[in-house]
C-alpha cells in the first residue's frame, strides 16, 4: 500500500483470452485481497507495455482461510487490451494485444492515468454522465453524437433508475445538440416532471390528433377496437375513404370521377375528410338495389364507426378541431418545429384507450420518420420509446404490425435521415432482437432474469463474458455501457439528478403525512373513469324548465271539456350547475314521467283495437260470427277480417283517433 508499490501477484497460466494470477496474503492479512474484486481492472507488465485485464473470479488454493499462516489464492482475469507508446511517444490504449503475458509476469494495481486513457473517448464533444465505479475520482464520459447516430437502449429491471438515466442522457443530448427534437412516448405520464422548462406535455385533454392522419390499418385498429378487422368491412373502408377525401376537396362525386383521379388519393393519403361524408356514402351503398350480400357488412361497419365517434375516450381523434386541415399545426406541436425553446414533447399515453395505443404510437413513429425523410435531414429527431417491448415484442404474432414496421424502419434507416431511436425496456428478452441489435450503444443496468442477460450478451458483439457476468448484482444507478459511444465496456454510476427533476407520475409524492386525513374526490375519480370533462347541463336545465312551464297549461279532452290543471313541480331554489352531480345530462336520474293526456288516449284506443282484434280472431276460430265493435263504421253483417294494427287504424275515421 506504500506509494509506488503496486505489486499484486504473478501470472501462472495464460491462454488467448484469459490469464491466471497467483498471489499470497501473509499472516492472514487481508490488505492485499482488498485490492481484488470482481469487475475491477488490473494491469500486467510485459516489457514497456501494460496489458489491461478484468477480474472475473477468485478463490484460495486450499479452499480455506488461515488466520495465522500465509494464504495463497488465484485470480482469473480476462484480457481487455494494452497500453503502449505510440509513434509520437505518447501512451495510448488499444483493444488489441500485441504481446501476451509470460509466466511470472508481474500483475499490479492499475494506474489512474491508464484508467483515464482506457475510458477516454478521444472526442472533443464528449460529455460527463457519471463516475467510474472502480475509481470515483474519474468521470464516466460518452460521445453523444455517436450515441444518437445509431440509436441507443437502456435496459434494466423495475426500480434500478432507468427513467432517471433517460432524464440525464436527454439533458446532455439537448445541451450537445440544440437542434435536436425529442418525442417521448410516455406510457406512465412520468416525464413531464423531469423537464419542467424544456418540455411540452401533450395529453388527451389538449390533444388533437386528426383521424385522417391514420392510415387504413391504423384507422381500422381504432374502429375495430384492437380486434382483427373483418376483411369485407376493411375493403369497404378502402373504397369509401378516398371518396370521402375527394368530397372534402370539393371534387366530383365518387360515381363521376375519372379513373386517373381515383389513383391520386388513396386511403393512406394524409388528406382531411369528414366522418359525415363517410357515413353518407355508406348509407348510399346500403340504399342501392344491387349488392345485397354487402349490406350486413355495411350496417355493421356503420355501427362501429358511430360507436367510435360517440366514445368520449376518442375525443382527441374525432373532436370538432379535427375536421379541418390542421396537419401543420399538429406536426408543429408534437414534433416541436420550430420548438419555441422547448425541444422535448412528452406524449402521455396513459389517458389513451389501451386498444388504440398501438395505432397512436404507429402514427407518431411513422410521421417522425417521414418528417426526417422529406426534410432531407434538416431536422434531427429522437424518438424515445418507454416500455418498448409493448410495441415491438419478440413474438411476431403479438403486437400491432404497423407499429412494429414504423419502429423497425427508424431502427434500420433512420440514421440516414437524422432520425434516432431510444429504446427503454425492463424485459429485453421480450423485445424484438432485430430492434435491439440496431442499437449501437447499450446501457445495461441490473437484470435478474437469465434470458434477459443472455439477450444482452448476444446483442452486444464486442462484450466479454466477464463484463456481463455481474449484471445481476450491480447496484441501483449503476450500468455497464457498451457500444460506439464509449471506448471500451465501462462500469459506471450515473450522476445524480435534482430531486425536483426526478421523473414521477402525476400526483405521486415521496412522503405522505400520516397525521393528515386523506383528501380524495370520488366524483372526480368517477368522472375520469367515465371520460367526462365536467357537468355541462345548461341545455338540460333549459329543457327542464320549459317542460315545467308546459305542464302548467290546461288541455281539453276529446269532448272539449276543460280538465283540471296539472300541478307543476317547482324547481329547487339552488338549481344550478354547481349544485348538481358531475354527470352528463342524459345520465341524470329521472323522476316519474309527467302525465301526457294525448299519449294516454292513444294507448286506450290501441288497447281497444287490439282487444277487438283478439275477440274477432277467437270467434273466427270457433266459426261463430263476431259482434262488430262499437264505433266502427260499416254494416254490422260485414265479415271481419284479421289484420295488423296498421290496417285497423287505417279503417277508422281520423277524427275518432285524434283531435284536430
């Protein structure tokens, strides 16, 4: 432990990738063994070069420890590279090894200067993201342009600090590239608190994502509520949507347009159209004489569309603001162009129905790639997918195919057009291996599952077995960084993030006051569950008051005599929106229906006709002439024929049924 004395042991075995070092702890002391630990780097002197090795395992020769005598132990190390003098006389680090250690070569503690050379990315625009685990005095640096050029991934189990690491990396990336635009697909609504000054929160209450931006398969995912679409109904949509888009542009009708115009607009073209036109064209097809076999599919499709547009959870797609051409405003808001000082957009997916989350993610990822493609690389876009195994699962039969294709296209071709991808997942074993293999930089945090660990080892080509062997036991906030953003695989600890900027879900606090009683508004909770914005009962109140005033008007019966007035129900003095429950008007509890004399008179006549009809049917079955009902015009001996209620009403004089 004296300055300058770094002797640890000597090499007793070596092969092409590993070496065995023998050392002695004298008198049962542990001062020497404290310098050995799994995951630490040591160096082996070979002439003027110093070979860098990573400790894999250790054990005593006698498999026991003596408290008084010397103890011999052996250490298995993996050879990582060497430090040598370059042509200019400066010491450099190389991942290759020119001279292997010989038997008896001295192993010693690695120098701090050698550690700095090993983990130096040799890039001028590198940034610090934390500290090295082996030496807290040395900074852990990465090259941000290399990380964003070919995508990156952060993997780790729940609670190890993935979201905090994402927050730190995104802050560093924005500082390194001010032109960067970031879109975060946030399924847990937790990143809004992490970027209070530099992010815009996009939620379902303030979002207008027009339905006409969806391609046919994405729109079908919404209409069919995540179930496989019916082929006949999907074909109808494929034919009708272009006609609706044509009608919105004011062109000729679908029956009169030319064949060349038909091919100019397809069901996937992002052109506005109105749902009313779509339903009108479906009704037109239903009313045609030909195509009777298609009418059940047409009616079923119409029911699905009407159900979707009436669902309050889909208000962000079918609101009144989505029937105009707002594509520029939508792109400018979601993708932060020009940004106005806030380059990050956190797209909160928690409020979107689960059956359409995949289609919304598909639209956003596809539009991000198309913006980078058609801008000729003028916009640098980063799409961060939290819980990425939901969108691109390893099983090709699961998930939504357009979402998988959109994310895979960014992973394979996005770097050519300035579109980067950030993958965050806690189950890399359930993630599509093709997507993970496209990530050139990986931050592997603690992974407890053996399959997940094996996926990381297979996905990272330049990782060593010993480097990834202790992924299951590293601490919170620690990670092993691989890839092009770092010079060599690096075990590091992420820097701390301010308490106020930690990602957390809405309403989640760290400390709860146990003395204070909980304050929970159940009406607000129920209102959110039912996807209602608030009590808007103005129209209901007007109709209610109008009904009360109508009940006070006297009416005359069929003979013309005036009857008693119906006593109106006095409205409450505090009848106001604030005094009512937060329900929609049609969901308010209804009292007893007011008496309607005309309706009662009609019901009496209806019962009279039906009873007379039943009497005549019974008499006919017994072959006995039935007595004609009083009030009917015509001779008494006229044969009575059984018929429907409509026929019976048509035979009666109009004046005997209703009054003028």
